[in-house]
C-alpha cells in the first residue's frame, strides 16, 4: 500500500498540464474492440485504471502497444490497439473488479463477438451504482442477459437490432455501452435521455472517425446508424475537466498563482458559476486557465439572502465527481454553503476525516452537508476512500499545519497521474513511500 506524506502550508506557483480524461480514455479503449484494424488513441492519461483496461484488452486477444514518448510533452501518451481477433469474451474477474469501467466492455463484446460474461463491476464505494439501465437498454437491442449474483452472462443469438430506446436515467456508461453496441447493430438506434458529458461526446466522435454515423452528439438524443463493420482511426482523448476543477481548487486554497494548460475552457462554465459562489475566479488564456493568487474566498448568497448552494446534476450541470473538491474548497471560504450530492448516498461519508482536520461541517444526511468557513486545518493520518475524496484530502493536507499522512494512495493514482511529481514541480512538499 502506497502512502503520501505531505508537509502543508507551502505556497505554490508555475504551470501544470492537464492529462487526458480518465472517464473518456476507458470507454475509448473499449471502443477499439469494435474494429479489427488499428485504433490509435493520443493523450491517454498515465493512470492505474488505464493500465487495468489495457490489461483487459490484452486478455481478450487485442494487441496493445504503448508508443514510446520519451520526448513528448506531459500528458501526450499514445496507445495503439489492434483487435484483429478476439480470443475470449469473459475477462478476468480480478481485473474487472478493480474498476467500474470494466462494464464498458459489454456493448463492444456483444456487438463484435455476440456474447460476453462480465462480473459485477468494481470501482469506488460511493453508494449503490446499479447497471439496470445498461441491461434493459442492451436487451432492447436484442441481447439475452442472464443475471447472476456475481456476473452477467450476455448473448445476442440473432444479432443486435436497432431500437428506439429511452434510458431510465442519464447514465454515462449506459449511454456509452448502447452507442457502442448500436454502431454494429442492424438498422437505426435512437437513444433518448442520453448522457451528454464531454467523455460521452468523445466516444461518439471516435465512433464517427471509425466510420459510424451518429447524429445529436452533445445533446440528450443520439441517433446511430448501424454499420456492418468499422475501420481503424486516430483520435485524441480530451482533457480531464475533473483534473482542471481540482487544480483550480488547489490554486485557490493555497492562494497560489497557477497556469492550467490544455484546460479546454468551454468545459468549465458550470464550474465557474459554482466556484464563483465560493469567491473563486480565473482568467481564460486561449486553451489555458490562469488562477491568480488574489482570491476573495467569500461565499456569495443568493437574492434576498438565500443560503448559497452547490448541487450536482447531469451534464451540463455541476459534475458529481467534483463535489468532494467543492467541499474541501468551501472549508477555506468565509461564510456557509450547502453542498447537495443527490446521486450517490455514500459520496459524503469521507468528510469525517475533514472534520478531524478541523473543518466545521454539519452532515445533514447522506446527501447533504453544510460547511462553515474559513477553517484552520491541521495535519492528520488518514486513508483515501476513493479517487475524488482522496484528492480532496490531499488538497486539505497541502494547506494544513503540520505533516499529514494519506494511506491507500493508489486510489488517487486511479484518476491522477504522477500527482506527487506534478505537485512537487509546483513547490509542494509531498513524497510517496
């Protein structure tokens, strides 16, 4: 088990380059199974979950090559996958249980091989994360699915056929699974109430580059014209907007000037509105964001004194994966704010660790908490419960008095590549043991 040791209270400065979007890279890698030709993906983030997905593809028979990039700028890793034949359709349970994204293999394997067996997916323990929407949508395309306590056995005995599908929820991965499966289905598939996050758009754009026809990209209705086959393509993973949100909070909390490179500013309009309620601002410089040191960090209430509130919502609403970052950022801001995470009932369970550091937080119920700031934070020994909460605790440790210890650091590695090295380059005092 890896551990971070952080000596807090140091000013930071410089620039940091955003890695590719984890939540795009994983389904994009799954997409490569839809063709027997090489698919080249650039800007692939160098994180643990990507390595796990690459191992799964290799186990299924794909040739996976990481292109040497010793002289390439940070974050420009390239992976080429060629799945000429598939040697299996039942990936290893232990690998699948390491991350939820393993279930993104369902659509490609059903479409390409006609069958698959997938274990119940793993991933962060942030609450119940059912796959009911995936199952019902794939069944509407013609899949026959047996549900067992520990696995799902899927087949398409008559092949997949296009359908008019209304998703029960705006599930990101269910949308991705259906789009991938529909790309090789017979006929036209219409997906209504589809998710539209940047990573869903990336999946659709890769499929288009591979020869698929998809209308409505970026909206909540997608129309996919099925093809008999897809060809190879080259595609770059978009920047990780969750990294950008984390680095904005890092700069604001430490009152440090920070240039965030390759941030794609249009992805951060809702974050700008939410963080503005906490007194945080930044400048757009082309494709980069600059966060100045002179942050107000004072919570802005609504009209007639309404209590300030930040709540998660499907895209283009505030991302659920940034809720933990918003919580820790609010501890440094003057005033009180209500944080409402309605999607996952265990997302806020980690805040007891933040309270132990001196934060004034009232947990109202599993979905809501009230933060009163600013709080003076003190170092603690902790363990990272999941990717985003782990990053939030790391941010808290960087401003806390004393030396903090964060165990289970490999959880943070699942979403943030070489985070200790990148933070040290900014002036942070952090080491891994």
